[in-house]
C-alpha cells in the first residue's frame, strides 16, 4: 500500500512523488488568461494550467509577416522517469507547420525572461508586467540585431 508521498511502478518499486509545483512554475500563473498581442506578431495567446499545476499551457493564434502562427507550448520543469525536476523551467513549442522549439522561462520580480534553447541565449524575450499584471511590454532580441517589440494586454483572466 502506498501513502501520499510515493507512487507505484509497474515493477512494484516506488518513486518519491514530487512535493508539488515549484515556486518558479507557480510564478508563471501571472500569465494565466487570454491576452491580445501587438507588435511584430499580432493576435491572441491563452495561458492555462494543465491539471495538477505542474505545467502551464500556452495556445497561440498569431500572425507575423503575413503568415499565421498557431501553436501550443508546454511550460514546466523537465523530469525524466526516476529523476528530480530540472533546475530551470523549460518549454517545448509545437506549431501547425511541424516546427518544435525549446525555451527556458524565468520571472525575476516583474520581468519575464524567455531564452531560446538555453538560459543566457542571445535569442531571448524580456517583458515587464504592469498595471496589476494586465499589461506586459517587452521585446524579442535575436543574434545579429534582429527582433521586435511586443505588447500583451489581458482580455480575460
């Protein structure tokens, strides 16, 4: 019989159950809701918690340079079978063209940082929450000087 701190496996061994979503993941709850996005990409994004609260899901319906961008991003700690959670909060993005992209997320005070690939990457986003977390103003930066400004305004909590 197992208690609340263990979970059984197919071979009868037990694994330590995670203690609950980390503070780093819970901090991303500021994003939950539907947002209107303007700037270099425009449209709407919607963030919601996956059951259990370990992962935040982002649904994207944007247009950039006249092309539609529709996708799903799963944001949370990596946790391989039998291992503890990763130190950083990672994500994998899937879009309607078959592309997959990996990111690392971090909130520092009122600033959201997103790095493409790994933390510290020159391809990144930094945005600041404002007006009671109903607005985020930021910019994507790409190596070689590219990038674009982005503003999100919350439409629904």
